[in-house]
C-alpha cells in the first residue's frame, strides 16, 4: 500500500505594485491561486489603506518599509516576492535589504515589466514633465489608468504617480550592484514598449543565481491579465525550489 502524498508546502507570494498602483491590483489574484499559495499584496505608503502616510522619496526607503511589513506577515514554509515595473525595483532592493540585515529571503524574485535596475524607461522620462491632462492621456493609452477613473476624478491618482515617478527617476543601483542570492524570474509583455528583449537578460548582473525570461501576451500592464498563469508558475517554482533547497 502506497503512502499518501505529502501535502504541498504552504507558500506566500508577496506582491509590490507598479507606479501609481496600490495593493488592490493584486487582491483579485487570490481567486486564481491554489489554497497552499497565499497572495499577500504589499501597500506602499501614500495610497490605499496608507494614504495618510507620507510617500517614500527613495526606492531603498520604500524597500526597507515594505521589507519590515513583509517580515511581520511571514507565516508560510517559504515565500516568493514579485514586483511589477516600479515594484520590481522596490522588490529587488527589498531582497538586498533583507540579505544585508540577515533576514529570511525569498525562494525567488519575480520581476515583471521592468528592464534591469540601471535602466530608466524612455516613456517614463518623456512623460515626467507633461501637464496633468497630457499625462492622464498618456497613461490611458498604455492601460495605466484604473478602470472607471475619469480625468475629473484623477487628481489623487496623478499625485501618487508623480511622486512614484520622482522616486524612480532618482534611483541608481549600487555600483557594483548587490548580487542577491536568489533566482530571478523575469516576466515581460510581448507588446510592452517599456521593456527591451536585449536588455532583460541583464538582470543576471543582480543575482548570483539563474535568470530566466518569459514573454506573455499584452502591453505594459500585461501581468494583471495573467493571474492563473502566474499561479501555475509560482506553484511549479515553489515545488522545484523546495526540492533543491
């Protein structure tokens, strides 16, 4: 008689949103993930439930803040960390912060929609100084405006994204870069003009472990359309990395 299979390890997926985004963009994912993988959205200061708090002015400041929040909410067997665009930069710096302070790091870092940390997006530089009306139009054209948000209702949203853009444009990674000790999985949209196929493998300069790049259909905000795919990938990575840990 064969022994029953061991239950899957309980894994947490901590998620950091894009510039202008909030933890709410990841909450619908909970319906697409298996029971043993808990989706844990992290809320940067200045938005959502933390809208009364001052914005971070530096990426490393935001990273230290969210790393402390992550440490307080750890209760699985292990965890993975995901960030989209600006969230990818913050997530990378979170792993740096955790490693420098001797705290438990993730099984893997998932970077979505972001070239390696030393690049600034041409689109972001181009729109940074636009008037609010033009910025709103640009964000609408790339799918970056929350559904149902009209220009008349967008002052708070634009205030958030302006602060996030200033923080990202002021960011420069350490030289030489801190090479984290976890594998990096890079997700990119096939129609995303803010990432470049020849640059994405360059995340290898930021880790001592493997880097892989996967393309999914969609533009810059492709990630939010693929929760089931991300769930299956995280489940597979979690199982593989548990076996090789």
